């Protein structure tokens, strides 16, 4: 292709066309993927969510296990006790129910 205005315009047009083709191909590939299930965190934590909202803060991991360790949580691998979920972490202090909820959801894989 010649290195003149017409040649540069043609190259730009070709690049735009190729980019559009790539985007269409990616969109058609992604169309086959399942969308992740969006679940309300309160649903994932069940009754524990209500208990955490009424708990006094700050609270430590060990205190949470002592108070709520027998609560069952829905995880990607099935149901697990809160005690089992938190056993993989060091003792930390949480300042609010939201802090606890966020950490639990990280551990169970949202």
C-alpha cells in the first residue's frame, strides 16, 4: 500500500473493520457462557445476616465463632458451618456487620 493519505485511510478503515470483527467474535463466544448467579448476601448468609446486624461491635473472629460457629452458610461447594469457614483465617477484629459479611463472602467465594 502506498504511504499517502489514501493508503493511510485504507489502513485505518481495515483496522476498524478488523476491530469490529474481533468484537463480534468475542460477543458470540461470550454469549455461550452462563451468567453468574447474583445472590443477595443476606440470602447466602441466611439467619446469620440478621444475627450479625444485631451484634455489638467491634468483635473478633474467635468471638464470632463462639457466638455463631454453628450457623450454616451456602457456599459454592455446598453448605458449611461458619466455624469451618473462619477456621482458615487468623483472629481479626471487625468494626461492623458489613465488615464481617464482606469477609465471610470473600471466604465462601461469593
